[in-house]
């Protein structure tokens, strides 16, 4: 029997992404797209095209891992205002050791930490091959927040029972004209919430406004899906809750955000928002839906499990600050 040749184990080098040509990451991006599809039911091709486009323009900040003449991995980051965001990190499976992942990540963190004005770095690297809770680079400044990637089959969505909310509620499609009051709702709903430690945009109305804009206009969480993005209004048309969804594959939707005003918690509003969004996705031909949730958010996890979601992957959100 002929054995497959082991990959060349020369020590990989870290190089700036600006040194790569547009097609140098093709092998890495192709394998990454397969991984996103098989593990997460997520079509990564559009995101990969964005990486190629910015790489071709020499405007993608980050690093590549190179073995000999072959690029075997990459990590890119964005610096905005006071914060850096590690957008992605992926290494070919044959090379995906924790040591190589840490080599790339430490290069990105070193660059961000040394950038004037950067006070904080956030990352949600969903496809790390090593243990997500291992000691990472800059560990003395870092915190790890375990998260769950959950998925539900939409075939039984119509059988979910309607729950009467405690209070008069009207249900309407979410529209950008409601962005300002939605931003205020997000800031209220996440005040002192664990997730505001993970994403500091939840802490202020201005940050929440930027978060909403990015969800609607950029494909990082998929293409915004209007029919399944809804808002609930109480007396006087004051927004009480919202659910926003996106398309991450032709047959897969994704719940990008669901929140309820503090005074409406425990009154069935979150469940009913989610149920209505799932029905809208099902009616639009989607077969399944996904979402992410922080592992310590037990109340939310119970809600998701009650409507059919099951955890399929554990990953982590990372935050580095006070460096």
C-alpha cells in the first residue's frame, strides 16, 4: 500500500499579507470554504472573494504563514477607532497546529497592540483547530468567553405553539427608519450583560448604531434577510424587541440578533419574535437556521433549545485589553 507523503515540515515563516499576490491564498481559501460549509452550513465564498479583492489591492492588514513557496494560512485584522478586530484566522489542516495558529495570532496582536490609539482587541475565530480555551498569545491581557454555534431544522417550525405575550404588542417588519430607536434598545438590553464584555459596541447607542449598520450593509454575518427581520412594539409604538436575520447559504438562515427591552423580559416576547422569524425563513424556502450564543447565557440557550436548536460547535470569543 502506498502511503500519502507527509507535508514538508520546514519551519513556516510569517510574512505580511502585502507581499502576497491575489491568488496566493487560493488553496487556503478553498479549504476554508469547505470547512465553513461542512461544519457550519455556511457559504463562505462571498467572504473569501472579499479577502481576495482586498489582497489584490494590497489593502488587507494581516499576515500569512508560508512554508517554502506555499501560503499555508493567513490572519487579517481591522483597526477602527480605539479597537482592533481579528477578522479571521485559518491554516490548512495539514499545518494547523496550535503553535502555528499562535504564531499567526501573536503577529496580528503585536501589530494591533503597537498601533497608536488601540486600547482593545476583539476576536471570534470560529475555526481554530486547537483547543479554544488554551493559553493564547498575550494571555495576561486576555479573556476567553466560550460560545456555542447552534443549528435548527426548520421543517417543524410551523408546529411551534403561539405564546400570548403579557401586554399589547404589534408586530412589524424591521426597517432602517427604526435604526435609531433600535440602537437605543440594544444599548438598554445589553447594559451590564455578559455579551457587552465581548462586543463593546453594545455599551453605547453610537456603538449599537454601528453594529446595526454593519449587519445590514456588510456580509460578515451573511446577507441581511428582510422578511425574517422583525420588531415588536408596545403601547405608543415604543420598540419592545427585535430579531434580525441573514442568509448564510441558499438553504440556511442565521439569527444575527435578538433582544428585548428590560421591561419586557419574561413576558414571552423573545420566544414569539424568534418563532415568527423562523416561520418567515421557512416560508422563504430555507431548510435550517443557525445562531451563536455565549455559553453562560443559560436563559437564552434554554429558549433556543425549546424551539429546536442544538449545539454543533463550541468556539470562543476573545478580548485583550489593558495592555
